[in-house]
C-alpha cells in the first residue's frame, strides 16, 4: 500500500523527526547515561541555574499588525516555571498603549479596568500548576486618529506571584504596528 503525503505534508514529517531526535536526547539526559562524548549527562533539574527562583513569568506577548481603525488581539502567555505550584489566585496586569480601547470579550472574563481605563487586572482564581501556562486574550480597537505607519507603544503585561509578593517580576512590553 502506498500513501501519498502531498506537497503540504512534508513539514509534518520534519517536525515529527525533530521531535524524535529531541526526545532521544532528552531520554539520554534524563537517564543519566554517559553520552558518546564521555561526559556524564545531567538531569533537567540539575541544568537549572543554582538558587534561581523562576515562579510565575510572562513568557510571551504577541500582537498582530492591524489596519487603521482596525481590531487586534493581545495574547499574553504566563507560565509557572517553578519550583512550586501556585495554589492561590494570581493576577496579571495589562497596561494599554494610548489611543486604543478594549472592544469585545476578554479572557479571562475576570478582567477589570482601573479608574483611568488604562490598565486591566485579570484574576486567575485557580492558581497555576507547575510547568503549566495561562493565557490572556485582549481585543483592542485602534483609535480613529491613528494613521498608517504609526507604532503604538507603551503597552506592557506583568504578573504578580502570590508566593513571592515582594519579588519584582519583569513585565513584557508590547507595541502595535498600524498598517
């Protein structure tokens, strides 16, 4: 029996091969077996920098380009990088660039504005398990006075780790390019 992959199917084979190769290396590292180079492998936990406290982090913020008076979505990804599960609720804060407004449904639905309507605070009430992620989705409408070619800056996403309330967690800035 012959199966045709087609022109668009080859990338899937490449991804599968890459994952198999990565999985083999991960298995060798996790087993502690000595690789061919002669150096002893270390486990994934031993690869972490000593005394590092990762905790909750904003690991990615993406925003699609939009047209004049267009609608775009801010996607923020928060990860619990460890070393412990976050069992309490935690909050993310999104500072909006000037000349944008929220339009439509946000996720999570628990997001609320500050008095000036320039920041949103979103509650994640169930905490976040170790090595898991949470997403914020925020649809934004570009103001009528923004022209093509402008870049709206000043946006940022931050997270407050309830297990480390005094620790400063860096925020992730974002800009919106208007076409």
